[in-house]
C-alpha cells in the first residue's frame, strides 16, 4: 500500500498541482496578450500614409493610383501631409480623404491600395486590413 504522504512526481497530488500551475500560466498569458493587442490597435490608429512615399516625393498620382512625373496631365499633385490611419480607413470604406476632391481621393486611395512591402505607408495600410477583435 502506498504512503499517502509520499510525494511522487507522477502521483495524484502533483498531477493536480501541475494542472493548477499550467492554468495559472495560461491565465497570465491571456492577461499579458490583451494589453499588447490593445496597444497594437492604438498604434495602428496613429500611423500615417504619405502620398506618394518619400522616395518618390514631388511626383504626381495618376487616376489609377500609379506614380507619374510631376505635371503629368490628368494626374494629381502630392499631398501636403501624410494621411492618418483613420482617414485612410474611412476612404478605403468608400469615404473621401480630407482636403481632396472626389477624383483626387479616388486616385490617392488607389495609390494606397497599390502600396507594396518596403514602401513608406505599407505597414500602416496593411494593419488597417487586419480584422480587429
């Protein structure tokens, strides 16, 4: 007959203790992940998208969102300040970018949709595409 005060690593007492420890570790992971997600959501809302990116500053934006040389007929001049994440989010859902005409907003939104990794503003744009929970 086994001694009930004996503490075997595989015994029932340690099994329950181990389960409690794992549960506590899981709870602390949830507690630490939630603030990180909240912080990520907050940082998304303060990011900005320059149009065009600094590497192509001075160029114009064509109606299809492509970057063209300054003065190209039918294209729009670069914006004076980057668009804030919330402004871009609204435009991506069919709204207008502030300080623009309907045609400019459509061209700038098309430019934003065409952003690729490595281009200024891409990370901000990509983060706006992520579902929020």
